[in-house]
C-alpha cells in the first residue's frame, strides 16, 4: 500500500440506523448524532423501501446542516443469484429503487447483500449476479443516479459475497465499490482478522485488484462476531472478547491516511461507534496499543 501522508486523515463513525432509544423521525437523527459526537449514518431500508422523496430530501438537508455523511442499506430481500428469474427481476427493481432514494438524500453508497449460492456452483452464481447487476448499473446511469453500488462482504458460507467475489463484482460493475464488513470476513474465514498482517493482506488485495482509487473512500461495517462452521452466528459488543480485532485496522487507516466511514452494527450501535472513535483518537494522540486493548 502506498502511503499518502499529505492527505488529511478523515475517519467518520456512525450507526447502522437510528440510535438505540431514539424515538423520533429519521430526519432528526443527524442532529442527534452530531450531539453525540458522531458524523455518519447508514440509513436502514432493510425491511422495505418506505422513505419518500420528500423525506429523503429533508434528510439530505439535515445531514448537510449537521455534517453527517449518509449511506443507505438496501432491503435484505435481494438475491441476484436466485434460481427463480422473478426473484432476480424483483432484486433489480429493489436495488434501483434504493439507488433512487439514496440519490434524493445524497447518500454516497447503497449497501446490499448480493445473494445466495443455493444449488448453484459459486462461479455460476457470481456470473449470474454480475449480469443482473450490469443491468441495474446501466439503468442507474440512464437515470443519472450518483450513489455507488456497494456489494457487501458476507458472513455465511452459503452466501455469495466472499472478499474475492465482491472484488470481482466491483471489477465488472460501473460506479461500484466494495463494502467491507470485517465481522463477516472474520466469521466466513474462521476467525481470520486478529493481526495487522491479516488486515494488510486485505487492503493490498483491494489495491492490487481494483487500484489505489478503491481505497479513497472506504465504506466499512464493524462489530464483534461469534461464528461457527457455517460462518457468522451472532453480533457482540466490544468488551466481550470476541473478534475481529479493531486496533490493527485503526492503525492502518491512520498510518495510510485513508478516508473511511466506519458503521457500527453492534447490538449497542452508537455506543460502540463512539468506542471505536475513542480508540482512533487515542491512537492519534500516541497512546500505546497495549493500553487500548482493554477497550476491545
């Protein structure tokens, strides 16, 4: 990885959805997050796409006012490698609609789960998904939609979405970027992310396959995770002694001056987002790793 020391370090933190206990409208969340000391929000549309154009535009203004960077998570009911053609068609429509909503709110990326292998061989599932996503990307271009298409690395071994597969999708799909869910990578690869070298291999692979520009605006999901033979089982909070390790990732982001948005998917959402921010700030001030390990 090339060091870009002249670039200002910029790492944003925020939750996947509304803060816990927040009962207000989504348009009030940016102010709430700013008051907490956070500056990112991944808007959750995982059950259904129900944000109107008017509400999305209001959210855009509130986010701008409070310096909150927005992203959007598309519905879980997306499967671009389904054995049912009608499911793939519905998936295209859902992702395109999510891109339209994201465009109204000025979200910079739409995160989605690519699909499942089912009875297909992984290479066949990947090929089918890429062909379907090409159609979505072409329609998004025609509609002049700006948000990037963000396939997420997935945590179950039955799911399309290994790091290698996500990289292949991004290679083929215009205006796309990988969404790096490090808990999912850790779980899928049987606990692979415990040292700095483990993370370095991931960033080196992305840079080698997609170019340095792929590291310019990273979108990251991070939480602690429990896993088994089939991959991801359950998310956990910081302090429960589950992996992956966060400090090695934070060190790389700081030292390489990488722009990144880190979204907490912890059971305590914003609290662990703030804990990650605290760790990064401590590292920037020169606090030793050993002192910070208790925060993990």
